[in-house]
């Protein structure tokens, strides 16, 4: 599926490897401003910006781009506007994640019988199956941890540890 998305010439289909290899929510990717992307460091900065908010406080994070995510981002940047990675989903100054989800979902359902959100669930399972620590899983995916006050202390795992873990599960 990822290879098909990369060679399709479809900006929409590039969302598949971007979501599947970063664990991000569709709004987090569809709502990226170009200043959220650092190809020199091979990272994306998931943070509130002018076109979208974040779901939770723990959603604010930096994600390394590895494997297919890095390839897809390189290709997606060729279709970007001067300010947004996915300008077609910016309507009246706000990212319309629902429109992005519907577009990707239509293709994924037709081709693979899957929803776009299944990529995020599968990503978490891949992290679990690689024996990734729960705290790191939650940090990578921007998930809130229930009843774990300790997660709010410190600054979390270093970016090198996050990259190392993503390389372990990269397709």
C-alpha cells in the first residue's frame, strides 16, 4: 500500500504512509504548516498552529521521519503551497480534517477494506509488539496516559530514543 501511495502521484494517498509510519492523527498531518516540517533534521513538529489545534496537551510532540514516512514527506512537499503541506484541506483558515479523512478513507476502503484511523491503531500495535515501553508509546502517539502522574514529570524520551524505536518498526 505504501509503495502504491508513493508512486500514485496522488497527494491524498501520501497520507497513508505519513499516518501509518508516524502514528499521527489525520488532523495533525493534514494541518501541518511548512514551518512544522524540518527535512534537515527529518522531523515534524506536532504543535498547535494557525490552522488547527491539538486534541490533548500530550499531543504536542516531535516525530522523526523514517522509512516510508520520510519518502512520503519528501514527495508531499512537492505538492505543498507556500505555507501548508495540504493546502486543499485549509478552508477559511482552518484545517478540515474531516474532508482529508473522507478522501483518504474512500481510497483505503476501496483498495484495502480499511479506514484511515486503522493506521493509527496498527501503529500502536507495532510499537507494543516491538516491546516499546508504554511511556514511549504514549509519547510517540501523543496519547494521554490514564492514572500515570509520573508521565507529566520531566521532558520525556530524547528524540534519539524515539527515532531508534521508529526505526525498529519501520516497514
